[in-house]
C-alpha cells in the first residue's frame, strides 16, 4: 500500500459552529514565532501552540507526537518565510493553497523529477480550501496584505537567483518558501485532519542577503494574522 492510499482523507471543518468542540494545533519552527502567535491568541483555550523545530522531519515527528496525545480539529503550520518576487512582498502574508515538498525528488540531465513523477510517493498536500478562502477574506477585511498560492517546503533555503527562478518555473504560482510545512502537513494528513499554512514574509526568495531581512516586521504581521484567526475560527 503506497503512502497516498494509507493516508486518511481529511474532511473540511467549515463551519466550525457545527462542532461541539474546536481545538487547533498551531506549529511553529522557533520560539520567536511561537511567542508572536501566543501574544495574538490571548490565552484562547481553543488553541495549542507547539515549537516543532526547524526542518520538515523534526516538524513531522513533533507534530505527530502532539496529535497522538490530544484530539484536534485543525493543524496550522505558521511562521515567517521567504516570498517569491511578484507573488509575495516583504511584510505581507501568504495563505497556502497547497504545501509542496519542492526539493524532494531527483536531479536528472533533463531537470528535476519530483517524488510523484518518480512513482515513490507524494510531494503535494492540499490545504483546506474552504478554510483558506475564509481566512484570506478575513485578513483582507482586517486590511492586512495577503496573497494565496503554493507554499514550498525546502530542506535548503534558496540563496541564489538561479534556484529561485527554477523553483518558480517548476511550481506554478509558487508564493512562499519555508522549511516545515510539508512535515506538519503530512502528520496532519496521516491523522485525517485538515491543514493550513500561513507565512509572514520576512525576505524575498533569491540571493541571500541578511541585511535585507525584516524579521521583526514579519513577526508583527504574523501576530496580527493570528489575532484574526481567533475571530474566524468560532
């Protein structure tokens, strides 16, 4: 049985009002992201926030541990990340339409072949479309800059124009890049739970220039976005 057959199909959780209890697990990579999320949630008992670690593997392991220990309705991968030029500017938000393991596969003389193309597994996880649409509208109503599109999960953060161009050409509408979403998403999918990824953009995907990073600004907009979540998920 392959991985796609083994995984449980998630069910949409809209509207939340029809559920007797809503419980959301928010997974961040590092403590600074967690702190921004926690400030926004104001001790809302419906939310648990986990520092899952940096990278897809450790994020998957720690998310799985959390999901085994409690009953959740939704899993959200949240944090800062890079934005693709023309798709997501610094200081904006990206609500993922899908989570893509962008460098999981093989290089060939003809280019990159994903794990899907090789027939060995899956590299794309769809987020909950209804929820993504609802949250995007709420963020827009709150006057926050937000875009939607695929969020890429990479093991090595992009640091050259060549790699940025290759990723954007290979993955249609690639909007943001981070390191944990696919791990968090896979853990959620394995439990039959819907997943969402929200990224606040701290830098543009391309040549590595730490002087151009705007981490505080990204954390501020992440905090603002998570405050909106408390109003949407009711």
